[in-house]
C-alpha cells in the first residue's frame, strides 16, 4: 500500500519474479522507479505498479538493476503508458 500526499491509501499489485536471485537493492530500485514514474505525471497507483514491477525484475538478477523500461512496462501491464512515454520523448527531442 502507498499513502499519497492527500492521505489516501492505494493498494499496489505485487509481481512475482520468475526466479529470486538477489534481493539486495530492491528497495532502492522500488523507490527510484516510483519517483521516476511520478515525475512523468503518473498517479500514485500507477507509479506504485511501475515500481513494483521494477523491483520484481531486480530480484531476478544480482548487482544493480539492469532491466529496461520496456520490461518494466510489460511486467506491470502498462503498455499504453509506454506508448505515451515514447511519444513524449519524441516530442522533447524535436
């Protein structure tokens, strides 16, 4: 669960890893991913899903997070948001 700035709780889905290799850094991965997606105008629930998916991917390998944004979107079921993110990036590079 996430508590947002208004005091509202949001239930966040957990995404089980295919295999657990290393849990070191999963909290850091979650927090960084949550902030990253919130900064891209996501609401607390969507950012929580994104972060949960990233942390799940981190569990599957040792060392720092090596996943891609596409892998995170796919695990979290956020394909539509992925397309919007890509469009925003393209517009910024024009």
